[in-house]
C-alpha cells in the first residue's frame, strides 16, 4: 500500500468482529513489519452481525507499503460453537477503504462477503496498488492577443473575469499599423469556469487626426485552450470589428461570453435527449477485454446532477454516458458523470467483488454547456492507463480504485445514455448528446478538441460513430462502416439542441 506522505497524523481504521470462545479474539496491527500500538481485542459478535472500528494513529509522514492484521490467540474446542475466530471486514487508510476479502490471507485463506476470515493464527496483509491523491484542478489561463495605435503613450486596459479585475493595468505595445500583435497571458486561478471576460480600454486619446489617435485592438481571447475571435465579443458604442479583431476607439469594454465555449457540433440543430427510461442500444458489440486499448468520445451537455444518495444508491446516482455493465456482477467498461459533476470511468472484472478500476476527473461539467469529452484506456489493467479529456485538455484525475486483475469482457449490450436491468429511471443522462464514437486505439488530445481539425475523425480505428444531428425513427446510423447501428428506446428522443 503506497500512499501520499502526510504532514499530519495518518489514521488507520480496522473494522473487525469475532467468534468468541473462552475469551475474545486478539490481534496486533503491523505497518511495514513494525507493530503499531499494543494488542487489540475484538468484542463485536460476528454471528450477531456486529462490527467494531479500531482506530490507530500511524503518525505524521507515514507512507505504508503493507498493513497486516495478525491473529494471536486462535482456539478450537472441537465444534463450531467452541471456536475462536477473527474477521477483518475492511481497512481504511487516510480515507481510502480496502476490503478484507481483497487482502492476502495467511490465516486460513477464507473470506465471507467482503470480510477476511482468520480461523487459525496468522495474518491478512493489504498491498493494493498505489493510490493517487486528489489533484487540484489547474488554474484557468487567459491569453489576449492585442495591438494599438500609439499616440502620446501606449494604450492601456484592464481584464475583468465575471466583473472582477484580474491582475493590474495592462499595456499594449504592438503596432497595429505595422501588422504586429502581442500575447498577454493571465492566470485566473483554479475554481469555477469563468462566465464572462471583459477588456476595458482606459486611456483613449484623440488629437484631431488619424495620426493623433490612441486606440486598442483585441484580435482574440483564448480561455483554457478555446479561442474566441475579438469580432465575436459584445460591443459598446465605441467599438467595431476590423476583420476578426475588435477595435476600441473610445474608453469602454468589450465582453466575451465564455460560459458556452465555441465549438463545432455536427449538424447542431438536433441531438438526442434522455429522460427516465430512455437509452440507445448498440447491441452486443465492442465487448473489449482488459488487455484491449480503446477510446470513447461524446459531444454532450448535462443540465442536472444525479441524486447524491438514496437507500438503493449508496454511491449516489449517475448520468451514464455509455457502458456495457448492465447486470451483476457488472463486468465491462463504462463512463458516467457523478453527483459531484465529475467525469468517471470504471473498467470492471467484477464490481460485486471489488475488482475494478475507478478513475474520476476533477472538473464539474454539469452546467448546461456543450462539451467534447473523451476517455482513453491503454489495456494495461491499471488505473494509470486511463486518461480523461475535456475539450481536448487532459483532465487531472483521482484514482479511486485500482484492483482489476482479470478479464473485463462483458457479455452485455453497449448502452448509451443509461444503464439497464432496473436502473433506467436512475442513471439516465440528464441532458443531450450530439455525437458518440468508440475507437480500438488510444487517441491523442487533438482527437477530443472540438476546435482541432483532427476532432472526432473517422478512420480505420473508428469502430462505432453516431452523429445525432439528423435522424428520425428508432435507428442511429453507424458512420464507421461497421454497421454497429444504434436503436433508440423511443422516437421522441430526437430533439432540437438547446
């Protein structure tokens, strides 16, 4: 178990119970072979369904490679009623849960449900794959391309994000008449995506002729890799377009609406919309195993978060993008947006047995914006082989689980926009989708960038491709040439884009 080093105490929580006979079950906890604390005693009655948590402090800076729970005082009186045993249901290290059944068991080797059974003296040892700590989202970057007409001093301006000034007063020095442009890059910090960016011209001056006139020109604004032409900005009385640039001839501000990034939607007048029980089935296709690399992309917008928790949804609801994990033990691969608005991916040998990869992004993408999302997997059976993309930008990820060891080949259909077998009214994509594709190789970032010429290209590696910009009835045509046509659950899913 390799975890991030901590400057504060690292808590370990062991969840145990016992079969008591002529005394309680006792054990010790070892971290990398060194005993942590004293002898511990289990008192929770396993037969009665009881569990107890025992919390230990591993100290600051701990970075354990192995945690063992060693049973010390097994006893046997000749019958099941005269048998002292220890059960380890889980270990929690710094907030991450590891099931006892997934640990190496040298004390009898048995398990029941998620728990390891220690029915002879010996140890269970936890050695999961390294767990990545949550990565903070990167700062938003803004790059302005500007020039000026200079007269008795350079043109100066300020940049405002959602009405708040970013940085100090900026100065243009590139000569517009000479065809020059300069880039000014500002760091908007992490956090919510900006909604508006304004450029306010501060020091207009006029001496009575074109040669005696100070002006500012804004050619473009780039926000997190997405480009907005100056001529597309909201103008004021003293501004007008010159080619793709916006000319500011009096003091005032032009404003870019960046809440809905400029993007190319295929025949964007129409998409498919998902309500409860709506889905698209591609049939029993692309049932990739854990050693097969693949990529998936979708152009979509999601308007509403799923429910955070329900009695039958202990992990919260989901906005399913696609998946073929439609029945227990839930084997296959899937992508969805969780109740925090994060893009998530699972590649599963068995969800029921805790054998799967689970990776989450860090950006909240549930805000009603059209986005191009992408997922790639390199066939390594490791969470570190999964990458997520938002509009062609690699998404920082958190590895939630990394215990895939066997086959992930599903025997179920590929479902888009929902999950079947009783979950159709819980896991529908609460929004619209304009395009969807799956490839049999790892794609690069340009493939998922809607402003790049390589965006969502059709080639020999494209195994399924739907464009929902035009269509009617119950069929979505596969444009890849592989005849993996989709079947809609209802013709009413076709809808104008909003």
